[in-house]
C-alpha cells in the first residue's frame, strides 16, 4: 500500500525584490540625513532670502530678496565677530600644529614605556565635554582665586588679571582653552602618520650620518605632509565655527567690548536673541563662503603633490 505524497511547502511571498534589500538596509541613514541634514540646509538657504518672525508661523514669512545679505555685509558687528573668529582660529590653531608635530616626533622616537598612557592623557581633553572644559578654565581664570593668576604672581610677581572681563585678555584666554583642548587630537593624528613611515628610512639615514634634526626635516616632515594638510584643514573649519568655549567663558554675551564674540555666537544671537532668522541665515551662508575660501586656500598651499 503506497502512502500519499507529502504536500509541497508553500512558497513565502516576497513583498520586495531581492535586489532592493541593500537599499532598504541603508534607507534609515538617508531618511535621517534628509530630515536632520538636508532639510535644515535647504530651509536655511530659503530663509536667507526671507523676512520671518517665527512667532507668527510660516505664514508670516515673506521674501526680501538680497536684503538680508546686504544687511549682513553692512553690519559692523558681523565683521567684528568675523575678525574675532579669524584671530582666535589663528592664535589657537597655529600653535596646535607647531607644538603637536615636534611633540609627536619626540614621543615616537624617544618614549617607549608608557607611551599609550601619555598619548591618552594628551587626548583626554578632546573627548571631555566642551562645557565642562570651559567651566574648568573659567575657574582657572578667576581674578581672585584662579590658578593662572596664582602662578603668575608666584613666578613673575604679576598682579591679578581680570582675564574674562577685560577686552585685551579675553581672546588670549579663549585661544589658550582651544589650544589645550585640541592639541591632543592633532598629536594623535601626527603620531599615527609617523608610525606609518618605514623604519628603514631612518636606519639608512642614521648609517649615512644624518642627525635627528635632518631626519626630521627630510624624512618625517615629507612623510606626514598629507596628515598636516588634513589636520590644518580641520583646524581651519573648526576654528571658523568656534562656539562653545567663547560662549561659556563669556556667558553667551561676548565679553567686554564683544572681544570674545565669534561669528557662530553672533549668528546664534541674531536668531534667538534678536529674532532675526533671515539675517542669521544670510550670515551663516556668508560664513560658509569664508570657510570654503580658506579651505581652498589651505588646499592650494598644503596639499601634497599627486604621485
């Protein structure tokens, strides 16, 4: 007696063709980017040509053409904030690389035991909360009880300096905080680049009688040049967008004579203090043009030649 044939398994219906599966998996990224990246970007560009009081809703928006850009270009406070930003970017960014590069070379050549702990100590300020770092340095720069004034008095006999309330001292104080915070980041970049340089080059140079200084000039510097270009480019972009450190150190007001007012801070105040979102959007796109121009200039000056 023959048994009945077993029924065939039912095929599962595919609601999506297999070739669409990769796009489904990467779709969340594009959705998030469109909502939180692309839409705000395009909306700010549209808003730069509008006059808008957000309390009146979207219906209160009306076009003004290029008036916001004309206002921004004629606003002396915008230019002051931009000059402050450029000063801080140079005063904090240039020393970062001038110190980080030779320091990375010294650690790479001389430090063997405890190198990871030392590099981690330098890198720690970069991963620490910016607000926490700014609050810490605000206490360091305190006029009466600050550590900075105490050291100046003990070492050089200099009296108490009101770092955060006198216009001539605000920018150096902010630049010192930014320098201290990002030095470790650049140190890690250069150290990683130096570890990729073949050791045979140094051994051959040593056999030829080259001093450590000449090895640094003719082997280390050419070897890390692409990383120098990368690090300086990041410093230019980050320096022109400086916001958290001066905002916390000056209580969001820019300090005496607005000496600590940066372009990003002024954009924030234009939008949320003065309720001029159109003007703030126009200034943000002007700042973007400045960042783009200086990044292009950095590329022309520092980009390594193509092999």
